[in-house]
């Protein structure tokens, strides 16, 4: 078994050029998993909110959630550790 870290992905490049959906901070709208949950690759693990849009963040791997490092209402930055996952 292998412990994987899930980090905040790079914001879409269009946010810098357009800016229409990236007003203000990026915050956690909803956390959809908890420690002990089994998830599949590409399952939505949380929903982020910007000034104008909500973004689903998928898991890059399948496995069991070990630790969730963020909570609803938290602001997040690119590269921030969101959670750890134990791969089978």
C-alpha cells in the first residue's frame, strides 16, 4: 500500500488572462469525503468556490481517505495539501 498526497491543482490558465471566474479568493464550498471513505479515481472529493463559479475537484487516484486537511469555508492556494489517500 502506498500513501499519496492530494494537493490543490493548478488553477486553469484562463483565470490569469480572462479573470472573469477568478474574482477574489478560492474557498472550500463542500468536502465530500471523510477519513475511512473508499473512493475511485476521478470521484469528486470537494467543491471549490470562487467569486463566480463552483469547481468540482476529482481524486487523481483510487484508495481510502486517510486524512482530510481542509474544511468547508477554508481558503486554499495552489499546491496546498488537501488530503492523504492510501492506495491499495
